[in-house]
C-alpha cells in the first residue's frame, strides 16, 4: 500500500455544518510538503493529527481516536463511476488517500507504518454526517454512503512522524479477529445484531463503538 496523497484543509464557513461558528475543515486538498503527524489530544479537545489541518467541530470530529482519516483511491474511483463526476484526492475529507490496499478490509487494531517513523492503529470506520452530505451535494448521500459500507478508516497515532505523498504504508500488525472496518461500520449502522462481536477487537476499538457493543451484550 502507498500514501498517494496527504490532504489538509484550512477552515472555511459552510451552511452545512451545525458547528457554533459554522466553520468546517472538510475541504481537504493535497500538499506536496512533508507533514508532521502526532496524537492531537482527547476527543473534544484535540483536532486533527496532521499539523496544519483544520478540524473545526470538536464535538464530533478529531481527537486521539480519530486523528487521521484514510480513504482508498480505488473506492473514490468506484464512487466516480457511480456518481458520474470527478472526485479529487481529499474529496471525502480524508487526510490520506491511499492506493494498493483495501482500507475497508483493515481490521480494528491493525497497525500501519507510514514512512520511516509514523505508526498508526485502525480504530473505526467513518460515520457520514450532514456536513459531508452538504459538501458533496448528492441527494440521499448519507443513506447511499451507509448502504455501501465502505467508509474508510479512522486511525490513532501510536508513534509520531513526518510523512509525505509517495511514502510506503506497511501493515506491521494484523489482528486475528474478524472485526474489519467494514464489519464495525455495519454493526454501528445497519446491522446492530453484530455489535457484541465487536468486542473481539479489544481496547483498539473506538471507545464509542465499544460502549455500544457493551450495551448490546447480555
């Protein structure tokens, strides 16, 4: 797998967010410069893990368990064919556009070495929101995105490092359990009967998904 592009954003005003200041950082665009990635801090306090990248609504985005968002170029290409429009790298608000790997098949707790130093751990899939739907301007977008169950992956930072477009991504640890990004996403959206099985991912699972799984478990 390869890091095809690194995408960051400056904050801008959008009518599609309910953030108090109406600012969003979803308009992420590729940069050729090296970018430092580090744990940003806990949910509600920390924003993006990427230096220079805006995360504006800290109630729902950013923080250590959602420090980096990765989406595969192959999945963007699939959406291009379905929507009949061009989707540039960063179009889904992802920090990392990857190539050569099935991001949605990554398992919760899987660890990626990006470049020489950065170490990331997969935590969950991305839940679509009103801002995402408004940004794309596609009718019924949240329902369509959810039905495909190919949400891309959120990752936490275990070891910080500087990265840039073109860096290799090496899977250095792959857990034995069944809980992939797609499986976790389906459990918390359309197939709640799967929730108890998420607990097999252990402490690597995003805390909110873990809470939901525990509530569902007898």
